[in-house]
C-alpha cells in the first residue's frame, strides 16, 4: 500500500533529476561551443580560399581545403613594406622569450630563496616594494624606458626587449619562488648550516632539486606573458626586430592591397600556437601560475 | 673575509634586482610624475610648471571619451565576467563527468595574446562577412550587427571579446573557491533538507568573499591596462570611439609627440590602479605578517 503511494512520486523525482542533468550538460555544452567558436572560425577561415570566404558562410566548413593562406602567412604576407610573412618575427619572439624567461626565472629563484629563507632586516620591505612593482600599469615607465634604452644603445634591438622583459618580470618570478620556498621549514637551512654548507651550496643541493614544480609554473607564466606581450614590443622595437604580436597586428591592419582574411587568420593561429601548445601540454601548471599570479601574494 | 662574504651573501644576491626595481619602477614613476608637471612636448623639459598637463587632459574631449569608455568597459567587463565565471563554476561543480575537458575548453582563451583575440573577433564581427552576413544568408535580410564599425556600439565589442578571453579564468578562481568550502557544512545543510540553491546563496557564496575580491582586483587591473585588445579589434576607432586611457597615452607618446600629455595620462592610470590595488595588497601583507 505504502509502496504504491510512494513510487510515482519517487519516479517523478528521478525523471526530474535526469532532466536537470540534461539541462546541465546542455548548458555546459553550449558554453563550450561559445568558447570554441572563434578558434573554429579562425581555423576554417584559414583553410578557405578568398573566393569561398566572400561567398560562403562564416561557420561553414571549407568546401575545398587549401593551405595557401598558411604559406603566405608564414613567408609572404606584408607587414607594411616588407613581405616576408610572420616567419622572421616568429623567430624574433623566440629570441626574445628564451633568454628573457631563463634570466628572469633564475633571478626570481635566487631572490625568492633569499626573501623566504635568509630573512634580514628590511627583507620584508624590499619584498613588498618589489611586489608593488608588479602592479604598475607599464604606461608609467614607457617614456623613461625608451630614453634609457636609447642611452644604453639598445633602442629598437632584441637585447633591449630582453632587458625590459627581465626587469619587469622579476617582481612576479620573485613572488612565485618566495611563496614556494616559504613553505620549506627553516630548520632545513639551519641544519645545513651546522653541517658547514654555505649560501649557494644550500640553494644548489637542497632548494633547487625541490623546485621543479615552481620552475615549471614560473617558466610557463613568463613565457606566456612575454610571447603575448604587445605594449613593450610595439614601443621598443623597429622594423626587423618586432615580435610576432606586433607583426600580426601590422599584417591585419595593413591597408595596402586586397584584404586577405584567410592569411590574417593563419597568421593569428601561428602567433597563438606556442602558448596554446604550452597550455595543452601543461595546463595544470598554467592554471597554477594564473591563480598564483592573481595578486594572491 | 669569507665569513663576512658568507654573512652578506643573501643581501648581495638580492641587491641587483632590488636596485633595478628601485630605478626602473620607482625612479621611472618619479620621472614620469616630474615630466607630467612640465610643459614637455616633443622633448622632455624639466622646469616644473604645475598642473597644466592635467588641466589640458581634463579639457581634452578625447581623454574624456577615454575615461568614459574605461568606466563603461570596466563596469560591464567586470560584472559580466564575474557573473559568468561564477555560473560556470557552479555548473561545473555538480560532479560533472567530463570536468577536466570542459575546464580546458573554457580556459584556453587565457593562453592567447590579446592581439590574437582581437584579430579573431574583428573577423567574426566584420559586418560584410562575419555574423551579420551569416545571419542575412539564412534569410533574415534586415538583420544588422555592425557594432564594430558603429561609434555608439564599438566599445561593447571590446567588452564581448574581453569577456570571452577572461571569463574562463574567473571560473577557475571561483571553482577553486567552491572546492575549498568546508564539505561538512554543506553536507549538514543537505541533511537538514535545505535546497541546493539555498546552500549556494546563503552558505557557499558568502564564504567566498575573498575570492570575489581577488577576481575583482584582477579584472579591474586587466581593464585599466587594456591596450592590445583595442588596438587589434578597433584601433581605437571608429574615430576615437573606443579609445581607452592606455591607447590615449600611447598615441600621445609615440604618434603625437606630446610627452607631457603622455606622462600625465600615465600618472592618472597609475593612480586608478593604485587606488584599487594598494588597499588590497596592504591588507593582504598585514594579514600575513600578523
């Protein structure tokens, strides 16, 4: 008797729950489409001919797949007067990012080690001052930096850009390593000191071997920041030393000739590939860097 | 000697970075502040003349536009990105089976350069060939969606692209926050028969106040520094319709040759950032030292 009374209600609740699950997955799926749509449109557009772009649908798959736009984007598209594609600028970005990431990460590791484990009077104030430096809008240093780079003979050069990225990256890299090293008990350093190990010895044989995760996080963070940088790139480079973001913008906004949307899209994907690849391969570390970098001091 | 060296080694290691920060951050801020008080045009002058550059700024319709745009863009961008991020986080928190894959999809725009994002959306929003043309092609001949070239609406295209880029990141922040709420309390509430939506509105969300604050700070900071996205998407146009303080500063510094205006606009940007970030950092650092 009671069974009969309860079961319709129960099955109703069950259907309700299943309907809710469906709704949930539908919503999640729709949002996934929203985030994927621009990437999808970029890829399909880059594989279409200009003719098909003019007559076809934005979200339609290419009727005929062609890689011509990719070839042009890589080695033939015009950025202003030069028509070498994005290839030289891609390598410029590599030449900027690799040394800038390595140097700023190394400096950050050493600084973080000092601030977290070798506290001396004033170390906290120094750290706070360095931390505040992370949050300035870079517009406030653009003008003097342009002058100093000029005085140093580095205006418009790749070493000048490396230098700039290292200087304004130190704050974040120090923060990352400091927050990581601060969780290592101070007794470890004390014990090592008793055993006669010095400052560098302790860093080299105790801290560095423990640091792999934070090195990965920092390298990914710095690489993403520097590869994607536009402000410093556009302010402190000249024809020939521009990073890829600047070249991409020049290609897209160049007003000469026919607008080749497929080439624009191919160039944009090429510019995005390295950081996307890092994200896909090491997404976990990428997210950790983002959340650590988000002022969580 | 070696003992002295050993004792002072930590300071000597930190010194170069600290000196660099002193010069290249604080010294440079000082330089910019100084120059913002002079009559500098193409070349910097160093005789202090008072607040004339700031007065010029206040009288400039273009700067006025840039500040209005920052306000509209910032308010919409922050509110919608936070609402969307929270919604996505709550949806993903319902024991979703494919959570990892979905999270990856929601967050990947954050790995892209704003220039790439701008380029993509510029193409999608292109009236002749993008969404507008597509919907017209479906038979809705009167459909118009020309925001990107419409001076009154162009600023909203910046909002759309910026939200697309950053909302996944806000979701990641909130998701981490949802996961850190004490599971016991939630279980107790469920045992008491409190409906799930009530558990969210009265227990979980209020306990995430610090995360709302972090998300707000990060987004506000992003909004004030927005530069690349505007350059790539609209170039500040049509006209000056999508100028932001950052693009105004850049135009003054590098194409108009008006260093005084560039310096004073940069100083205002910095003050806005500091008004938001400093109280937060200060309380964070204090909380940590206590």
